[in-house]
């Protein structure tokens, strides 16, 4: 199964993508995680991406598309994958379509997790991220067992630089301008699934599973 997670920053794409990956035994591919790993590792790609990310802007398509197209051609993607944070622009969606069409395949579902902007702003201030393994927590809605420590790998949790309220507002504007058009794009292809992302995490997941089928 090939699934795309759509939704505003903080809608719960990462949270649900991890669950979808486990339930359908497919890899979870997060472009945000890939960039953050590159920033941590001090790579050229990381250096280029960081300026855009810190400003709340999108990393240019040419730095993202080849990276994802290469990743989905790896062996572990044979039975599908869940893409989290990609595509984020129409050109990215077209690049993905071309890559899957080239192997005679197609994307099965684009899942839009719908959350209004006001809720995003409050939600993001409580997000805590593990930059070692990509796990995400929330101080109130999904706290780690020990405060400030990742349950999975034991690393220290951080408030991401780009999760500060002023940057979140920029990211929401960028989302509405550049990413929201993908909802119509995938609706037009007949593969759009919409879930109410304001419900609790378990309910959001059971709605997704119901729409994706077993
Ligand atoms: P969120 O979890 O809030 O949706 P991500 O971790 O997916 O954020 O992405 C963080 C930042 O990384 C984005 O604001 C953007 O700068 C960059 N980024 C991630 N994926 C993409 C992409 N597909 N295209 C362009 N930029 C991206
Ligand atoms: P995205 O990947 O779309 O940016 P995340 O999955 O990182 O979003 O979720 C953003 C924040 O909101 C995290 O702190 C996460 O724990 C929390 N969160 C995710 N889903 C829900 C939900 N249904 N209700 C409340 N908080 C949630
Ligand atoms: Zn961790």
C-alpha cells in the first residue's frame, strides 16, 4: 500500500504515519526527519535545508524530489510506504506521480488530516521531538514516560526551532498557499480520504484504518 499523509504542520501526520507503517508493515518516510538528520550530521543538504526550515519556508523542490524518488526505489519499499511531509507542492506531487507511473504503479491513498489553524497553534507549543529517532510527543496529549526523555531511544526531547509560535504562523500560511492545493489534486484523482484530526489520536487512527481497509 502506498499512502501519502496530507495536513497542516502539527495536524498529526507523523503520529499517524508511525501507526500506519506498523499496521501495514511498510516503511515510514518523513522528509522532515530526513532533513533534521542531515542538519544534525552537518551535511551539505542539511546546511542548505536549515535556512529554509528555520524561516518556516519550504525547502526548494529540487532538493526534495530526487531524494524521495531515490528513497522509494529502495528494496524495503517494494510493498509500499507511507510518505509523511511529501509531497508539499504540486510539482512534488507530479514528480511522485511520474516516479510511480514509471514502474507501472500508482499511489493508493492520500489521507488528509483536517485540523483548524487555531488548534494547530496551541498544539505546536506542546510538541516535543526526538531528533535521534524521530519520535514525537506532546506535553499534554502524549507525554513521554519520563519528562524530557524519549521512550523509544532515551535521547533528550526538544522543542523544535521551527515550532515557535511566530514560525508556526508562517508555516501555516505556506501550507495554505502551497500544500492545501494538493487536496483538490488528489480528490481529482479519486484517492483522497479525509479524517477529522481534532479527535483523539486513537480515534483518528481507527478512522484512517477504516478508510484504508485491511
Ligand atoms: P511538520 O511535522 O510540522 O509538518 P516537517 O517535519 O514535515 O514539519 O517539516 C519541517 C520542515 O522541513 C518544513 O517546514 C520544511 O521547511 C521542510 N520540509 C519537509 N518536507 C518538505 C517538503 N516535502 N518540501 C519542502 N520542504 C519540506
Ligand atoms: P505533523 O507531523 O503533522 O506535524 P505531529 O504528528 O508531530 O504532526 O503532531 C503534532 C503535535 O500534536 C505532537 O505534539 C503530537 O503529539 C500532537 N498530536 C498529534 N495528534 C494529536 C491528536 N489527535 N490530538 C492531540 N494532539 C495530537
Ligand atoms: Zn528517540
